[in-house]
C-alpha cells in the first residue's frame, strides 16, 4: 500500500501483529536521481575494488592475460574498470525501475472523488464571469493546494459545459482557456511556480508517468463518478508541458434527435430510415461538427422506436460518452483491435444495429457493406468533402458501386455555426464582398435579406455569439439516384441530380438560418467552405 503526502512518498505495509510500518522514500526528482546515480557508481567501484584486491581474482586475471597473450598489468586495470562500468549500468537501471515502480504505482489508483467535483448548472456562457472570479480566488488563496485548483478547474469546465480545457504555459504563468459551444474563453491563470506541481497532479490522476517530461503523453482522468470522462493530452513546448483536456459528461443534456437542431423535413425522412432493419446510413462532416452527437441521438432514437428489443453495438475510437443500454467497444492502438477486426468479431454477437466509428480502410468498408446487406443496420462516418463525395470515397476504397447504391440509404452532412447573440445582433446590408463569396459557393443571383452580424453585450460577454446551431444536408438515395450511383457518376454530377430531386444543401439551410438572424453570412461562408 502506498500513499503520497507532501514531499515524501510514504510506503506503508500493514502487518497483522505489529501494526503499521512506515518507510519514507524521497521523490524521484532529477536532482535526487543524480545523487542516486553517483551512489550507484560509488558502490560499483567499491565492489570491484574489493573483488580485484583478493588473491583468487588476481590469479584469475593473470591466467586470463596469459591465455590471450596481453600484459598482466593491463588486464589487471582494464578488466575491473569494464566490470565496474557494467555493474554501474545494471545497478542504476535497477534502482531507477524500482524507484519509478514505487512512485508510479499509487498514482495509477489516484482518482478524482465524486465529492471533489462541484458541478453546478449555469446559464450557459453567462456563467463565465462568475467562474473567472471564483477560480481567481481559489488560485490566489495560499491554503489551496494544486489538488483543489485542478478539481475547481475541472468542476468549472463541466459546469460551463466546456468541451475542452486548454492549459498553455507562458513565460510567467499558464493560461487556462475553455472551449464552450465552439468559442474559446480565457478563465484563469496559474502562476508559474505552481505549474510544475499542477502538471504533476494532472499526470497522477490520469495515470501518466510523472518522470517522463519532454515527450507527448495521452491518458484519461480517473473519476469516481463514471458519468464524467476527460481525455488528457500532454505535449511538450519550449515553456513547459501544454495540457489539453477533452471533457464529456453523460449529464450534459438529454441527447435526442429533436434537440440537435435537425430541420423538420430532414428529421421525418431520417427517422423513417433509422427504422429500417438493414442497410447503411453515413454521416460526414469535418472534426468537431457534431457527428458523434447525431450518431448517439440516432442510436437512442432507434432504441426508443423499437422499445429496447434491439441489440445495439458500437465500435469507437475512443469511447467519448458511456451510454446505458449499448454494448460499446473501444478500438484503436490501446486495445489492439482495429475497426475491421472488431467488426468481424462483433458480427458474431448477433447485433441488429452496429455503429462503426469511422470507415477509413478497404477492409472495414468491405465488411461494413457486407454486414449492411445481411440484416444489419450500419451507422457510420466517412471522411469526405460533401454528401455526394461519400459515394466516390467508398468506391475508391474498393466497394462496388452497384452494391453501394443498393446498401446506402442516405448520407447526412453537418456543420456547426456559431449562433448570433439574439440580444445584440445587428441588421447588416449585403455587401459586394458577401455577394462574391456566396457566388463562389454556388449561390446564383442576390439572396434576399435581411441579414445580421454580431454585436457584443453582457449576455454574450462581448463576443456576439452564444451557443451553436447545426447545418444539415441529407442525400437521400432514391431509385433515380441509385442508377447514377451504380454507374459511378462523379460527385458533382450526383450532387446536381440530388438537388434537382429536391435535396436542400448545407448552403440552403444556412441561408435560411441567416435570414432568421440565427447566424451571420460571414459565419456561413466560413463554415460551408470547410
Ligand atoms: Zn450579446
């Protein structure tokens, strides 16, 4: 049993009769390790000196010199030196391993207790000023340890519904910035003298090696309450180690298709597709466009529609949110399972619906299509520039276009736009620059306004934006479009045919939202051109 207090690592072992024996071991800092290395060298030299001084060893060395034909005196000096170097290496390595083991072992069990997290519900980003002053107070009070500071920052992150916390060291302090609804908000600064302790604490609760500095490390914070997860990435910079945390909580709102902002006409068709017993539905969009949220809302919808009589399995890299009722499996380097090998095995588990995190190689594409043709509904993501581009991408991965046309029901594309703060948005005339930008994106003629731009007020802490709104586009595979897909039509032609068949594009949806004053034209052109 190990316990960490103050400057020392307490190694304690409970003995049944004599009570508790407590040993102390100094922390393995660089300075302490240098002292240990010198001690190892001294011990090695001493052992070799004692050994080489006795007469049997001398006899052995003389015999050795005779057999290889070298001068006795040379062997008497060289051989002990070589032996001392070797012994020193073995000794240093053993001491380092043992020390690290003793020091690291308790840290793997360090967790953030449920009582240490104080997650309050706030009024969205309007809560930022409150947490700014609260964190400043906690950091400035000398009685608070780095443990309290880290717990408070994480609690603030979850309270503010931040998706990420970035901690970047600078010359005299480290800036803590949170990404809330897509925007970055500075929340506090950690003084430089505390920073190395702070990083150490993060590494301890994420099961990372505290001794390894200057190399990137990835981990996950251990929370006692399993509804919270935080993935940690530590990255070395010239000012120290930079930390990025990706937060996820199963408390953050109920995920359902109604609440994710899908337009009604797309929602009706999409829901009908989710009720199919086989086939494939693909979601596409850049990183951070809300694909995972849509995917999980879809799975929850299937579960609700089919009244729990459905076996839903997921293959994810990594698992971002733990959800009740699904069999979630992590794939990736840490588990040694790939999407293709995981998919092959999971098919033997008699699933009805399979969520495949991403199709990015030929093998996964082939198995997914085969599964979708044999009585399974597959929900997946494919990286492509547009909905129509997904068909070309899958063809490039070796999927037969005819199979593709008969298996894929629809491709959904999405983007996230920053929502204009409704209390300070300002009406804006359409400028020549806007018209040109829209023209480049394929808008014909001059769209009718009014349009709006961001202002700045207390509600949005001067940024002009609050929250985000999604843009959706759904490429529904109809009989007519099926012919074009099976003929291997290029993406632009497919897109044109789909638009002729009534598909509303991301841009159409965005222009509607811009006219309603939900987003600005600048935001729309930025997001759609991604
Ligand atoms: Zn505002």
